[in-house]
C-alpha cells in the first residue's frame, strides 16, 4: 500500500493540531464540565485525573512524532523544527512533571490549593508550547501542490 502524497509533509501539522486541540478540549471544556455535571467534586476530580493522565500520553506521542518528523533522514531539519524544538521538549517535560510530580499531590489532597495552582500554570504553559509549535508549522507550511504561497498567506502582516 502506498502512502498518501504529502503525508510526511502534513504529519507534523496533524500531530501539532492533535496536541494543541486535545489540551484545549480537556482543559477548557471537559474538565470544567466534569465539575459542573458530576454529583461530587471528588468524583469529578478522580475522573479529571484519569483524563489528564491520558493527555500526558497524547502529549508524549505527539511530541515524539514532531521530533521524528522534524528531522527527515539524510536531510537538514525543517525550519519549523529548529524553531519549535524548545517548545516541543518543554511541553513534553511539563507533561511528565505534571503527571508524576504534581498530580499525585493533587490526588492526595496535599496542600490542594497550591498544587492545583502549580498544575494549572504548568498546563497553561504546555498549552502555549503546543500553540507555538502549531503556529510555527502552519506558518512555514509549503503551498499546496501546484500553487505558490503568497508572503502574507501564512498569517503575517
């Protein structure tokens, strides 16, 4: 079976969009809905912890795809990859620190207000990292086959 044309070129954008989109959906929609709709905060918190753990693995998978896709075999890294490397690695590190450093303290209700605040800030920074990577990739994406890309088409002014 042959790969779809341009898959290698489009894979980084898909991975970055999945990473940022899943962070956005979980943090801005799903978690607040859990606390609004489930009968107790403890039940909502337990479910949220499970979902944030799953998000950690989504982040790591998307980050790995981005790291591998950014450096093609026998070629120099793509320009977006060089520019986004700090955000990719930073987002992956934040996900791991949140999951294995902060989340256990939140679940144990150890100084809950403090650790929840730390986790929220780390999640927000991770969201910004994912957005920066997506923005970088989309800003440097090649034009569709057969079309020239205008200078202002990538969102610049």
